[in-house]
C-alpha cells in the first residue's frame, strides 16, 4: 500500500511540475484573472438569481472588458498621441527650457544645456527602440494572447466557482470546518488587499491627478497612472511625483500654483490615505504597513507587475495559515494520533 501511495505521489509530482512549466509563461495573466474573478464573484452570485451561471459570467466578463481593458487602451492611446505631438511640435521656447536653465543656474550654480541633453537622449532612445523592435513585437503578441487567456479564465472561474470550491473541499486533507476557517481568513485578506491596497491607491492617484489637471501640469494622464501605481506603495505614496510637480512650478516661477498644488496634495490627497486605507484594511484584515511594503517590493521582484498585488497576499496568507494552525493544533495532533 505504501508503494502504491508513493507511486501515485510521484506521478502527481511529475504532472504538477509539468503544469507549472505550462503556466509560467502566462503567470501574470493567470494571477490577474484569479484576482479579478474573486472581485467579481459577489456580483456573479447575485446575477445567478435571475439568469444562468453562463449568462452571468459572460455578462461580467463583458463589463470587465468595458470597465478595465477599454479605458486602459484609451489612456495608453492618449499618452502615445500626446507624446507624438510633443516630439513633433514642441520646441525649446514652448517648454520654457531657457527659463528652467536660468533658474537651475541661479539655484545651483551649474550651467545645464537641457535641449542638448534631450537631443542626445532622443537619439539614444531611437537606437534602443530600433534594436528592441523585434522583442517589442513578441511582447505585444504575448500580451494579446495573455489578455484573451485571462478573460477566458475569468469566465470559467465565475461560471464554475461552486464546483471549484466543492472540489477544493474534497481534495484538501483537512476537516471541513478547518477549511472554512482557512478560506475565511484568505477571503478577508484578499478583500483587505483589494480595498486597502488597490482601490485606495486608484482613488488617491486619481485625486492627485485632478490636482495636476487644475494647475496645468503637462501629461496629466501619464502622471496620474504613475501616481496610481506609486499610491499602492506604503510609506512612499504619491509624494515623489506631486513633490516633483511642485518643484517644477517653483522653477517656472509660478509660486501661487506651486503653493496651491502643495496644499491640495497635503490636505486632500493625504486625507484619502489617512482615512480610507485604515478603514478599508481594518474592516477585513489587519495588515501591518511594513508587511505590505515588503510584500509589494518582494512580490514585484518575484512575480512582476502582479506581485504588487500578490506580494502582500502571500505574506498575509502565511500569517492567516499560521493563525489557523495555532487555533486547531491540538485537535490536528489528536486526529493524527487516532487515524481510525
């Protein structure tokens, strides 16, 4: 019997290793699909009261495309069009480069030639783009395939969610009540990350971007996206970006706009972080900012872009698992001691 059990485990290990190799090229999209399906699942259950699971899942996937993919493409297109316009039409006088150079010399004593640096940087950028064009096309193809794969995964995760949960209950070698505790801990953790990490970051970035728009900072759409990403990083946030914008206005000798942007970001943007984030996180799970920061940095290194979301989930998941083990340790040991 032990030999048969060992053989089955070896076969399972081989297929697990092969499955990992199949998933790795599209790991980012798989992780994104799981996170999106989890966020949409409450809506799936509500829609299933009126329509079939297939129709509900198809409706939510369509809404996800409209709400996420289409705005992303539109913003990216706007940024590319704006960048092309700047390269084609903006000259040194429009950018007030001479004013900036004078102010830098007055403040630091260094004589900087920005237009010369820009020309050299543009030439280097052109050579780099030409050299990387093949790799860029390959990445674009992978991106398109990954997006389609992610949408299919979201559809089937929503449609077959109940069957998947039932399979997990049958497969995991743990008592059902302990599994419920474990799944409850992970559910709270995921919602804490989605609300306190993603949602608050998006709100904070958009609020800061509105301030950029009001004071006339160039390329507002691009900087808003950057601030949304930075806002997800605890202890860092959007300060480096809007701080640079304030300095930019000071260099251009616009102290009123600089002061207005500074006050707006400190008061309005700061409120979104000071009040929304603790409210969202404490409502679902207690995640220390140090844990979130370590998870973000380590997750980005280990998993790429999706690591920004899954890094804190991994560390929080370890905490949740240890908590469940501690709660049920005595019982689990007694079960092991009495297998019959």
